[in-house]
C-alpha cells in the first residue's frame, strides 16, 4: 500500500480498547439505531458533507477527517473515532487504497453497519499501466451516483423521512449537474490545453475540462507516495514551467515537500498561475461550494 495515502495505522491502545470492548452497538443492517437516530460515519468531511446535505437534521454525521489544515495522508485513531464507528448505521469510505483505516476501524468495532465504497461505486477502472487516481471525489458523475446511493440507504434506515431524503437528494443532484455543465462549457474553450499538478488530486476535474495533464508520472507518484523524486523526473517537471509548456499548476495545499515547493517556485518565476487544491473541505464550505471555488479558480487561471 502506498505510504502517503490515508493509512491504516495502529489503533490507539488502552482507553480506546476499553471503549470498544463489547461495544459493537450499531443496529442490524437495514434499520436505524435503537434510539431512532440514523448515524453515518464518513472517512472525510467531503463525504460527510454529501450525507449531511441529503439527511439534514434527521441524520447524525461524523466525518473522521475534517480539519482543513491536516495532512490527509496521515491519520491516527482516537477513542472518540472508534466509538463513532461502533455506533454507526452506515459507513462511507473512499476506497481504492485511499482510506484503509476505515477497514481497520470497522473490524475493531465488530460493526455490522454496511459500507459504501465510493471507488467501487464510481465504476472507474485502472487505465493500463497508469497509476490509478483514487481521488474520485473530484468526479462529479461519481458524486451523482453517490447521492443516489446515500438517499436509498437513508430511506431504508428511516422510512419515515424518505420523502425528505429524496427531495434533498434531488436538489443536490441538480447542483452537481450544474457543476458538470460548467466543466463541459469550459472544455469547449480549453480542450487539449496542457496543465500540471503536484499530485493527481484534481485529475478527474481536469479530465472533465478537457485539460491535458503532462506532469511526469514519476514525479507526481513519488510525491503522493512520500518517496524521493527521481532527479530526472524533477528536472522534467521544472522544465514544464521554464519552457512555459503548461498553463497552470495545481498545488496540493495539504501536503508539501522540498520538491513541491521547488516546482511551485518555478511556476511563480515563470508567471504561471498556481491553483491551490485540497482533499478535504475548507472551513465554511460544503461540497458544492468547495467544488465551485475549484472550478472558478481554474477557469480564472486559464483566462490569464
């Protein structure tokens, strides 16, 4: 497993172990908790936001990673996190090796709660020898699928609120389809334009806009894995900016290294726009407003 994704690290010992002992209190699949509250645990606040938009006040959502200043490639479990998983009626994980800690937590809690694996739901398959891009939360068609799946799961857990869930899901789907329309419109203007990123976080958004990522895979893969960047790959990446090959650089603001800082500096020196991207929601944003800001930032950079 790649060592800079959301790793499955050892569970906290001592108090956490005591909390979980005999505490697999989630209800049986297909029903809400014994107190009538539907509880959902998502690996990140990206998915937590999706669930909250559908469930509203009728669903209690816990997002394990919800700090925009946190490096999402590192994670340490806490007693609070483990307790939330043990009481969950539904779990949501990204999958694709991104957040394996969810599997570890679920096993430790001995929970019977079903899990939505978003990578599996997306239907996205590995493209030949290319490194698989697990950041499917930047794929709007995938999020439309997720909204439909969550709405159906919540309706089964709380049939009395099914109409509310359906109405909220319809509203959210309309907003997501608007994001898709915006990317399609931008594609008409910039299809084939070359861009670069420090990590493949916005890869699916770039594809939807018709942008051609030309970052050497050896560079972006090494950054994502937390490995040393091969000197040749670093040089080739720096040349993208000195030669003005690319129109923008997408920079993952939640992880950095000497190599990514060097690349960012090269973009700045070449007067090539740098667009910051994240893997979790910034404070004050829901999923749609977060992605709208990403689209706006990229389109503004391309307009320069």
